[in-house]
C-alpha cells in the first residue's frame, strides 16, 4: 500500500528482497535495502522527495555526471539497539557537509528538511534492514549528481539527490599495511579535497592499485607540494600515536573534515589523552618508528570506524608497528561505537534518535 509519512510520499515495493539476505555474514555495501529516497532538482528548485522501491536510474548519455563528474556524496550509518530503537550519529554534520561539497561543485544546495525528513522516512520504511548484530549497521549513502544533459562544460540544470542504504559488516577484515605516497596526490591547495566529490575517489584508485601490487592495502596521502607531511589514510583521516600523544593533521582545503576524526579527538581529550592537531612530517614518523616511540597509527572514518595500521612502507623500507596490550585504537573504537549504538551514555549529544 502506498502511504504518506511526514508529508513524504512512500511507494512501497511489492517484492521485498530481505529474505535473500544473510544478516550474519554481511559484507560492506554490497546488498541494498528495498527502498531509496529520490529527489529531483528541476526548473531552479528541489522537488518534494519520495521514497520508492530500490531501482535502476535511466539517464541520457549526455548527462553531465558522466562527462564532468559533477557529483558529491556522504557516508553515514544507522544502528539498532537491543530494544529495537534506531539511532544516527551526528546526522546534521553529514547534511551540512553534503551542502559544503555541493557548493564547491556548483551543485544546488539541499533544504535540511528534505535531507532529514527524507532520511527518517526511508529508515522507517526499511527499518527491518537495520542489522542488530554487533559490528553491523545500515550504511547510508546520500548522493547528489548532475542528471541534466549536454556536452557543454558547465553546471547542469537538473540534479538528482538519492539516499540508498546497504546493511553492512566491517569495511576491513583486519589491520591494514599502508604505503606512504611519495608521488601521487589526492588533493591540492585550492582544490576539492575537503569535499566528498566522487572524482576524489576515482583519482585515488590508480595509486592505490599500485600500492596493492606492492603488497600494501592503502595509501597514506601526503601534502601535494612536498610529500613531506602526512594528511589522510585512504578514505579515512589519520591518527598517529608517538609515545602517549595522539597526533592528527589539521583540516584544510586538502583534507576532509571527518566526523569520526573530530569525535575521536573529543573522546580522547575527555579521557585525558594528550591530542595534538598539527602538521606531522613523514620524517618525524620514520624517526619515531626507528627509535621505538611510534606506538600506533590508525585511520578513522564512518565506514571503517577506527582501522588500526600494522605497519607502513616508505622509501623502499617497511616499518612494523608494535602489538600493544591496550592500544588507544581499540579503546577509542569501543567508546565511539558504544555511543553510536546506545550502549553507553552520550555526554556529547551526538546520538540522534529516529522516531
Ligand atoms: N577522509 C576521506 C577522504 C573520506 O572519504 C572519509 C569518509 O567519509 C573520511 C576522511 C572520514 O570522514 P567521516 O568520519 O566523516 O566519515
Ligand atoms: C565513509 O567512511 O563513509 C566513506 O564515505 C568512505 C567511503 C569511500 C567508503
């Protein structure tokens, strides 16, 4: 039956796929829930969003997304607690960042109500798709792209905003070995590195493939100018622990202002961990690895949460990180996921209940 919830039209699928999904063996982002939110931008305005069955999209071959890559996206998660209540984590930060990204790509910004009410309606319709198992969640992918036609290299006059969701398990299966990048860059001063623009990720694939061929799983991005300063870890922000101090690079127009990153900084500080937000040179990390003061490195992001690094390669040499009994990474991962999944108090007000 088709219903209208929160003024958002809902067209339900007649053939749910939920019984085909093995919720005990979920991969990351590879099966998709029954419905999606769709919202079109036409004639200078965003039209009312709708929840519709998950389906293919038909586009003209000249749609500008295909040629000029005008597209931005977000990554979020919904969690179900032991009582079946559904939670999001700092969702307004994702909404605001989507619009920051859109603005940089000359995409029209979305109204907050379309994003938030649309997302909540979608989650209610597909609430059975939100996994309850430990370590699993419903990964949420909001994205906006140029659906308008024409080969002229200028912003499109039509766009689509879609939210698709995927019940997901962990992003990485274990620790990752990384290569510190000395040639390629993911972003540059004045560029789009701070935006979640689709093209940023396409540009990372080739250097990452080269790193994988050499036996690493991810690339540590360094500044584009000198390659001397550590900036990000693949599609995550990076934290490095030297002695008992946690160091992370300051955000800039080259670095994504990660929601996990800023939450980890606050959580660590609240626990009395010394956190330094400052430029961190490759030289300092290599020296710390050599003299034994380098204790941990980890990536932080929505998909991977906190992803410990086992070692890194630089200039043809591999450096291993020590196995610690009580790494900051494990502790901070537990703190953040306990807050996200309503297992611990949330003194920061980050958790957002979906009613
Ligand atoms: N850095 C990049 C390049 C990313 O793509 C992501 C993922 O969203 C992050 C950092 C982490 O950001 P967040 O914690 O908001 O997911
Ligand atoms: C996320 O962490 O949600 C991201 O968007 C990274 C992604 C490329 C998987």
